[in-house]
C-alpha cells in the first residue's frame, strides 16, 4: 500500500539538474578545454577580477598622477582655500588652498609604497626566519617563537606608537617600525607551512643525500609554501595601509608635510571640517576603502585558487 | 516470499550534479535485502556502492538526487516508498535510526568529538522513544555492554577520543542498534580497523543478526569479507549490479566475467607462492567518458558485438547475471 | 581544570618579566633624571638636596642596572607606576580614573562583535549561496576594508550631526551620570569599535561552520533521524564554535588597539585617548606604563580564552 506518496515538486535546483542531465547526455559537456586550473579558478571569481581592475586603476591614477592633474600637491593658494568642488578643482581645496584631488593622487603613492614596502619587508624577514627556524626546530626556533608571541601580545597600534615616541616621526622610521612590528605574523605562518612540509618524503630524501639545511629549506621547501605566503603578503599590504591611515589621521604617522591618504584625513579631526567640508575627507576615505577592498578581494581570490581543497 | 524481504531496491538511479557535470553514479541497481540475512554489496572504489546506501537512507548531498527507481521498505505497517518521502520530513526521520540504521567507515570521524559516547547513543534513543533520562542512560550502558565494551558504566561518560578504534566501532553499532532496527546498513565498517579487530566486529554483527533477526546490508571491497559474512551477494561495477545470488552461487559459480576476474585476482592463503594471480586488464573507465552498452566491455575477454547494448538481467533459480555471454563464462570455470 | 589555569598563568610570568624589562630599558634610555618620573614633582619641589639623595637611595637609583630594575618592579607592585612628565599626576591615578571608560567600550564591543558576528556567520553558512549569504559576505569584506575611524567619522556625521540621534562625543554630560543617561553616548563609539571585529568574526564563523557541517559526524547525526535544526545547532554549531573562540582570542589585541583611535574621534575619556596625548607630548613614562598595562590585559584575556576553549573542546589536554 502506497501510504505516503509525496508529489515530487520541481524546485529550482531540480530544474537546473534536469538541464545539466540533458546537456551531459547529448555529449555537449565532454570537450571542455583544460585551461590552467589556477587561472580558471581565479577568473571565475568575479570579485577577484573586479579587485584586480580597481587596483590597477587606482595604481595608474596615483603613479601617473601628472597625466591626470596639472596642480602641484604642495602648492599653497590661500586665496582659494576651502573651496567646494568645482570645474577647476574637481574635489575642491583644503585649508591651505591645495587641490584635494592632486593631494589624493600624489598621496596615494606614499601610502601604497608604505603599505606594499612594509608587507614585503615584513615578509622578507618573517618568511626567512620562519622557513629556516621552522625547518630546523630546536633552540633557535623556540627563542624566535617566544619573541614573536611577545610581540603579538602587544596591540599593534600601541607598539607602533611606542616606537614612534622613542625614535621620532619620519617616513623612513615608519617603514622600519612597520616592518619590525609586522614580521611576527609572517613568521608564524611560514613556520606553520614548514612544519607540515617537513614531514614530506622528499625532505627526508634530500637530507639523506647530505644536502645543506639552508638549501633544503629555501630552495626545495619554500616554493611549495608560496601560495599562502603570497596571500598573506596581499592581505598584509591592506592591513599596513589601514595602519598608516589611522596613524596619520592622528598626526602621528608620516609627518604632515608629506601628503599621504592618512594625512589628508587628518584635517577631519576638526568637527567643523567634518560637518561642512565633506570633500576634504569623504573622497579620500572612499578611495582608501576601495583600494583596501580591492586588495582584499585579490587576496581572497588568491587564497581560493591556490587552496587545493576548494573545487574549481 | 513477501515476509522475508524487508527492503527492495528496483532500478535505482542516482545522479550527481557537481562541478557542472552530470555523473551517473548509480545507473540501474536492483536487489532485495532479506530478514535475518546478510547481503554483501561488493565492488571496487567508485562503483557506486556507498551511493546506493546513502540513497536508501535519503542522506544524499545537496547537488544530487534519485533520478528513477523505487526503494520499497516493507514495514510492519505496510510498504513505504522511501524514494518519494520528503528527505528530512517527519516520516523519513522516524524510519531513519529506528527502523533502518547505518554505520559508517571511519568511527573516529563519524562520532562527534565534543559529546560523550553516552550522549550520542542516548540521542538516538530519545529521538525515537519516550524515555526518562535515567532509563535512557541505563539502556545506553546495557547497549555498550552488549556490544562487548568493558566497564560500560564508566565508558558511557567518556569521549570518542578516549576509546580505541575497535571500541569506537562497537559504540557506533550500539548507537545504530539501539532502537532495534529491521535493517542495518554497514558501509565498509572495518576498512579503518586492524584485521584482528575486523574479525571481532564481524563476529559481533553476526551475533546481532541472529539474535534480532536484523537484515544486514554490508558494503565492502574485500572478497574475503564476502566469503566470511555473506548470505547473499551483489557484485557492482560502474553503477550497475552485474551479478547477484546466494554466496554459494556467486562465489562457486561466478557467471559474470567481472566476478570471475575479481575472484581470480585475489591471492589465497594456503595455495602457495606459485598460485596464479591474474590482475584485471585495463583500467576503470572515466565516469564522464563511459563505454557504450556494458560497462565492463573494454576489459572483458568475452566481449562481442552484442555487448554494445546493456545486457538484460537474466535470472535462473535466484542467480541473476547481466551478461550476454554468461553461458561461456560458466563453461570456462 | 584548576591545574590547567594555574599552568597557563605561570606561563605568563616569564613573558611579563621580559616585557617589564624592555619597558624599563626604554625608561632608562630616556634622557633626563629618573627621579622626575618616579616621585611626585610636588614632593620633590619641597625636598632638600639631602632628602633627595636619600630618596634616590630608597628608590635604588644609585644601584647597578639590574638592581634598579628589580626595585622599580617592586615599586610597580606597590602601586607606584611613576608620574606623568607633563602633568605630574601619579600615573596610577590617571589609569584608574580612565580605565572604566575604556573597559566599558571594550567590553561592549567584545560581546557585541562575538555574538552578532557568530550569529551572522552561522546564518550565512547555513544559507550558503542564498542572497542573504552573498549580501553578508560582501558586507563582511567591506567591514574589514574600511578604516575603522573613517567609519566612525561617517557615523558621527550621519547619526550625530545630521540626524542628531546621538551625541557626537564625550562620555557623559555633567549632572547626567546614571547608566541610562550615558547610554546614548555609548552607542556610537561601541558600535564603531566593534565593526572590524564583527566583520572578521562573521567571516571566520562562516568558514568554521561550513567546515563543521562537512564533517562525517554530521552524516551520522542525520542518520539517526534527528531534526535538521538539531543537527545544525547541537552538532554543527557546537563544533564550529571552538575555532571562532580561538580567533576572538587572537584578535583581542586588535580590539584593544582600536580603542586608541576611536576614543580620539569620540573624545572618549579613556586610556586610549590618554595614550595618544602622551605620545604627542613625548611623555615616555606614561606611554610605557599604558603599553605595559595593555599587554598585561591582553595576556590575561588570552588565559580566559584558553579556559573557554578547554571547556568547549574536551580534546584539549587539561593536565
């Protein structure tokens, strides 16, 4: 007795599956090109592609700035201060009459260089240490591990400001401080990769051949860990740019005479400017957010495409 | 006889739709599971045996569905078409766990690590029966004891990681048998265990089957397990059942080339080092690029033109085979 | 369990020693006379040169470096954190005066971001691929990309200055001291402060939940015929929680660091804004002390997180 026959409702998913079945049975799906897996996965990730496009646009705007604006970022024109956006100044002028759009473009150069430079520097130190110490283990690894734990217990911004108090404010100092405070997380990540790669058989084989530890760690194991490292560098860049912005907003980052995105925002500390002169801080903030967002999309896309467990 | 068959599967087809492709994992499978008997479903990895089990239990993942066929559960209240029930509806959930139960391959990952074993056994009990906390706990202890777990009063409050591999599988069996199911589906229950433990688990399952009259469907890739445990056998290849019958019929008089090839490729203890072991020639075809007609064709010694169409099910005396040339296979044995 | 807690706390001691040592090193390297920050300027002003020398002896300022360090450490334990270079007020008083304000913000931000982030992340995972999931995922991405203070500025402009729903700064108004009075002041800063953390927790909770629901024991749970909501909550969520708790512990420094900038924007009288002021005026003793306190706070909080993790996951070895 058929007591419980439930009529099969054709849901949306069902219809999609029906279509696929017909396609498959007609043989239409058999000949798909085998493009490079990584590229294909990345391309399919629309957000990552959008991220790359936005990233390149902002990069071009900033580094080819003279093509887009005729003003000098430091040109003071007190007569025209605090002007609203107009045809001659697309984003208006600031307290000293400087063209805001120009300052954003030129400031972007510094902010991006600081972000990327710090990420690469921190990676250089962190990955080298993590690679070698993670592979060797032992006393060296233990010591560096404790140091990194220590550094990571400090709230990042407090540690940075502490160092700024001691060594003083300057662009170079800031870069160095960022690198010194940023290597710890890179180190941890590289070390984790090494710990899992250490058990692979080819490592045992290389050791049996008597090959030098340095060579094993850097020439043979490191290339296998490049995926997560690249992802980390991308995401670190985003984080460093945000850090620089916060510090410069407080006036404690890059010295105020050099224009950076954060320094431009510094003016918004004044409530009056906040309320009445939106062009001085809103566009910069949006550009920063867009840039960091695009970098995050790229980083996520990289992570998804280099992760072997994710389906293509 | 109707009283004997507890679960009938008729022409089951289950397709997977992952990666934007259609994979016909199970493509026309039929068998019966009889009360108090063990049916062994045997085949290579990827032939669709686990999918069959998940289809019966309606535990298929999201991107897959039962395309065609019938799964009929002959319950005490009448015949129920499992394939038409709502996947997580009240009726199916009532059947799952109390009338048809399943145990899985790896007991370490199949048990939730953050809850005690007792909790997980009691969960099944309380889901299907009204029981007080105390009664459920003592029932859980009794079940663990019956499954051969020492010191059950202590073990019931311990976590899976505190158990050994064999004990975990016993606990899983305890959980599955807790509501006295009519059908027990075991998906390669000993593949993750040592051979000595394997023997113990099979002994246990045999005992349960005899004491409770449970119908057992055992999935395995190991012919040795089949010889040991089965009353009936179903041999699967690339989503089809190619031969079924009693264990005597299939193992002593294999009528399908694949079954014969399987049996010939297994070394037998005691035959000595000069015994002939013939691996099956060729490779398992890509599921997305299947041969026309009989799936075993390219690897078969008896291939002929007729094999370009899928062979019908030919049944003689309860022994079913899907091969046009079975008579030759039997003659050559 | 008790031994686990004790062990974790004991583990902190060498770390704290190293940190205090480094802090003291920083103080030593600072130009000027150490007595200026170790004793109250008022007291010094009234002392004669001999009394000053005696004071130096007591404070150990003439002893070798290591002895000085330990005596300084002793002073810390007695509650003498030194004196602010710019105002001459005892640092201990500054800290205790301003601590409640920051704790208020941090506590609310922590609770809010953990709860809301986890809930949204789990919902996102359970409804994977739906519109809600996509919207939340993009919102999460935006949340970690916008500079926290920029979000604060927009919030102030929109909610405080334009819509006038909330005050734009400060913690209280004179005369209005009860918690209910202060609530409108609390809302904007704590929401802004929790923004990045919420987005981070949400994304991580989503991943963790998806991972958890893919595990074998979920299949076992379903095979018992239990209702789907129970499978999701009792089995899926429960196992997904542990990594999220670990992540929250990991991100605690970030949360506390956020206070520094947020307090500036909202003119919140907490330790964060005090810190910024100290950096601006090169007030090294104050900078050092606040840094020390923040690290101690983070380390203590991480012990608590470890305890919660051990409670959640029986596989964590408790001995």
